[in-house]
C-alpha cells in the first residue's frame, strides 16, 4: 500500500490498533522481522529503533496479517484497515514472472 510517511499517518495506524484493543509497545529487542505479536494477549511489540518509515511499514505488514473485529473500528479506521487488506489481496493476485531458461542451455540447431 502506498502511504505517505508522515506522523499523522503513523498516528492513524496506531489508532487502528488501539480501537481493536491491541497494545502497541515500542521496545528494544532482536526481532528478525522488526516486530513480535502476542495474539492471545493482544500485544504488538515493535523495535523502538525503527524510524518513522520503518514503523509505518511494519504496522502495515502487521495489519495485513492479523484479523481485527471490524465492528470495534470507527468508520475512518475501518476504511484504512480495508485499504490495507485490499492492497494485500491485489499484491497476492499478481502472478509471478515465469523463470527464464538457464543460460547454459544451447539454442536448438537445425
């Protein structure tokens, strides 16, 4: 999803989690993906050393992977959440490019 990297958009994404009763924590850690999700406790821990762009991209990644109760979201947050889900669906429907033939195969001769 193309979203501008602004403090306002970061706040909008954080609001979606807040309305869905998820606790966002920015902590120090060695997360290979930059975050950790504790789904049963509804806690999302994000690497505090990420810059604003990293935080926004991480929150977008998380939103596209977890299921939120849409009835808990305000219309503005629901619209943003659906945009994230739609962009994920659009990206997953793009077929991968066919693999190129190996370079060591010789062209057929007549």
